[in-house]
C-alpha cells in the first residue's frame, strides 16, 4: 500500500511536470506565430521557482507570459507541496481529521486573452493525498461576449472526453456550474465546463481521465484562439472584458477553493494570484 | 429600556443620514471648485436607492461620483437594515447567539482619487443592535506613494479626536493596523488610521465620539486633497496606484468584515462593492 502510493505520487508528479511544459510550449508557439503574422514584438514566458518556508515542504514553478499579442496574461503553474493542515482549515478537507498531513500536486492554468472576443480559460488537475487520496480538476471558459456556437464547441469536446472515460459529463457540468456560481450576483463566472473532485475509486482509470482532460484543455483552447484571433474589437468590447474580469476577481477572492487552499497552506502569493487578470474594472 | 433603544436607533439613524448628505455636499464642492479651476467638465454625484428583498428589512441610499477631476470614484453609502442572521454567520456577531435578529445603521465612504499622489480614504461608522448594542467604525488612509508628513498629519488629527473623547488613540491605531493587514502579503493596506468596535458602555459619550470621527473624516480628507490636488504625476505613478488598488481589492474581498456582513445579510451588491476601486492591476 505504502509503496503503491509512492509510485502514484511519482507518476502523477511526472505527468503534471510534462503537461506544464507541453502547455507552455503550445501557448508559446501560438504567441510566436501570431506575433510574426502581425509583425509585432514577440512576448515570451518567464519561468519562476518558489519554495515553501521549509523547502522540504515543497514548492513549484510557474510560467507567466504578459502583454502578448494573444495573451494579456497567462500563467501555467505546477506545484507539489506537503505539510500539515492548520487547525482551522482541516475540517474542509476529506481525510484530514484523522491525519493532518497532506501531499498535493497539480497543474493549473489561467489565460486572459488580449482579444475580448476570445474567452478566458481556466484549467486545473490535481492529485491529493491525506489519509485518503483522490484526483480532482476541471476546466471552464469565461467569454465576455455571448457566442452560442463557441459554447457548444466547448461542451461538445468536454462531453467527449468524459464519455471516452466513462465519466458523467452531465454531473461534472452541473458541478462546474454550481462551483463557479458568483453567489452574490446570482450568475455563473462564465459558460461553465466540467468540474470533478474526490475521484478515488479506480486509480488507473482516473489517472487516464485526468491526463485526457489535460490534452483536451490544450486542444479546446487552441481552437478557441484560432477561431477568433484575427477578429477586430471595439473599445466598448474591451471595456466589457475588463468588467467581466472584475467579476472573475470577485469569484477568485471570495469563493475559490484553490485560492483558499494556497493561502492556507503557505503557498506562493504570485503563483496563487497568477489566476487574477492583469487588470479589471468595476462599474 | 425598549423605548430608549428606539430613541437611540432614531438618533443614530438621523445622524448618519445627515452625515451622508454633508459628506456628499463637501466632496461635490471640492469637485466643482477644482473642475472649474482646471476648466474641465464637472462630474456630479448620482443618488441610488436600494431595498432588501423584503422592503421592511430596510435598505439604503448611496451616492456615487465617477470620473471626476478629484475623484476617480467615490461612494458615500448610508443604510439601515434589519433581519435575522443566517445560521452559519451568527457565531461571528456578539449577542447573536441568543437572539438572531439584528438592526444596523451606518455610513461608509471610500474615495479613490484620480491623482495618484493623493491617498485613497475609507471611513465608516455604525450602530448595531442585536441582543447587545454597540458603536463601531474608523477611518484609514491608503497612499500609493510614501509621504511621512502626510502620515503624521493624518495620525495627529485622529489622535486629537480620540483624546477629545477620552478614547485610546493608541489602541484604536493598533486595532486598525491589525484589521487592515493583508495577511497573505504581510503588509498593511495603507498607513492605517483608527478602528474601533463594540463600544457599548456609555451611549451618549460613544455617540458623541462617533459624530466627531465623522467630522474629522471630512476635515482630514479635505486637507489631504487640498495639499496635493495641483501636483502633476507620471504614468508610472498612476500604474503604481493601480497595483496598490489591486491589493485593496484583495483585502476587501478576502478579509473585510463589512463586505462579508453585506453579502451575508442580503445587502445591495453595488452598494457593497462601492468600496472597490474603479480599476486595478496585478503585476
């Protein structure tokens, strides 16, 4: 049991490390290709490492690209951390009452686009070990302009990856809508996607599913960008995007569990707030 | 006892209503005077009413001025609400275990200045009645540029109003520094000010103190504005202000009790988020 758990940590950790590099590579290529076509200066990802106060509790590395021609700001974060939950936080986490130690590894990505016609995308997959162990993750999409065809495209692809892995797209879609509800506004953050957590039954199958969601995230995001990157936008559309980003900030700071997990486990501020947009407006 | 409580509610409610109008008048005059000097178009406060779902639970009115020559955004909010605390929220509030009903009235102001050399100011005073009753409030100042003389001026005046009312400036200053700590960054929101709560001993004296803090807020803010309104600023200083505003947003959404109180008691979203800056940046 102990040995298999070590192997599971190793394999998931390696997958997340690979996926991070792959996402960065693909996004960088998009940025280079588009900037060349537009004869613009090329923006590059910068890589940063961080460690927890006690380095043996882990840390992570994140890539961030700013002021690009495709991306206003995109962060690709991979971290592996361990430690003890704080007294007042452990009751939120399954299996943390018995045993307060945790180990968690994951990849998370948030991309805020320059073109307000291209939606912001968010993706995360993670493997968590307390006295229990489980996979969680998902992806969701936040346009600032309505586009029903785009919504269909996103959900068609997410349904496919769920079906291929015998997971319930319907449940995960619902979970996503519930999770990304901006309660005080009574509206969802965007057009949803999928969200899943506590997948603990069949490790092999769940690991496969989590890998497939990662690949789908890359495919879907590339499609979203390629469809609209040449479209022109108005000043008003950019303003609407900034107001939408304001609501994104509200969600992330008021409700997001990932943000709370990070702040409560001594994570790196810049890596945690990588998800915040580069700028936002409130009406 | 019941009758005196009704009178206390009446008197505080009237004071808050008066103070709101007074602040709006003073700030509007500043805006008009400065806009005329600069030969610019004059921006005016707009007044909005809101009611809780069940109007007998109260509501409020807020004034908001945007895109002014002095103020990028300033909101002056007065609300009087009553109702029952939600099950999961009442444990945060003194006297709400026995009896879940509450009545609360107050004024709050947040001003985000156009000129990054003039600090943002925040002020609030309130009277809350559960099975207990108390006054609370304070004011604090958030510059984006260091200015020791300005800091001294603010604190000198706040010390004076505390001393005049036999209140401990030292304790209230400390309370303010602790309250406006942006925990995850290990830095305070600004240069502090005073913060006090649960003042329940001598109603007459506390009411007088709360009124004096309101008047001081107007005086101090006018001084801060008049000292610096003609100073020129650089693009970089404006950018620094926007980054500072990002941290302001973090504090308000992650930690601020007023925001949580509003969201947990069915307050008006626009009135609650009046405190958010018009725009913000994250590095």
